[in-house]
C-alpha cells in the first residue's frame, strides 16, 4: 500500500519510532503495549490515520 499512498506511508513509518532493524508494525505494537499512555495514544492515532487511508482508498 505504500506504493499507492507514498506520502501516507512515509508519515506512518516516520511516526513509528522504529528501533534499529525494527519494522514499523513491530514498533507500533511495542508502543501500543508500552506503559507510556500518551505515546500509546499517539501511536494508535497514527495507526488509525494509516488504516483510514488505505482501507477507504481515499487519502486523508
């Protein structure tokens, strides 16, 4: 989906806060399960924006 929505993918992957060698999905899973509620909420909102873009096929 990143090829279809490159700007949305760039935003999603840039907000993932990946550790070296970590994939964006794994970074989001780590953040969502973490104890920092503010960071988990920010991760959840970034994930929802990404999902809304490619599920609807209409960039936000």
